């Protein structure tokens, strides 16, 4: 994310700072801030990938179809601290390893495969996506996630 260029949204659950407090905090960092109503927020549906499916992904989708599994893409980079933490704590946790047997699990190095990251519009790491065998996104996990958080997401996507 480039704060000089990119728009991003922050949502709160009512227990967090008020909209005015959030705007004040962002403006204190010399950035502009605007509060949008839910109707003003661009739909995530407009961010769907377009163009031909990258070969790496098509191979995973074909395998998922053949094996009647879902696809789990783990976007990471060697320089990403939270990615390394997930590698050491989350992806190796025995319950997660067992659950991944039901998925075609593909680790996508964003530096080695920038075309795949661009196609999925990955904007932060780590980023994990669960896809059906036809390529429909079923779940997205952005940022460090614990084993329990990953298991909940995988279970929900597998329903």
C-alpha cells in the first residue's frame, strides 16, 4: 500500500474510535481522510480478476477439479515478517496440516510470480485465498492469522 497514492478503508465495530477520532488521527499524519457511507464504498465485486488465468493458477484449478478439492493460495514473500510467522506457527500446526489435505495448497511467492499477485490484486501480505475448482473466491484471509482463524475460514469455505 502506498499511502500517498492508494485509497483504503477502515471500519469499526462501535467499540473502536469514532469516525471523527479516526479522521483526526489520519489527518494528524498529514493525510486526507473522508468518511463514506456504506453506499459510497466501491463494491468489491469490481475487483474481480480479469484476463486469462495465470498458468500457475490454472494448473491448481485443474488439479482441484480432478481431485474434487478446493484451492488454497498462500501469497507470501521471503522478506515478509508476518508471512514467516505464519509459516512457522500456522501452516505447520497439526490441525491445519490435516485440514489442508482436503485442499490443493499453493504457495505463491509474490516476488517470483508478480503476474499472479497482480491478477488477484494482492495489496498486502500475507494474503490467502480459498477458491472453488472453477476459480470462484470463497474466502480471503489478509494479514497474520492464527491456526484457529485459518481453520474457521477453511471450514466455512468448505461448506
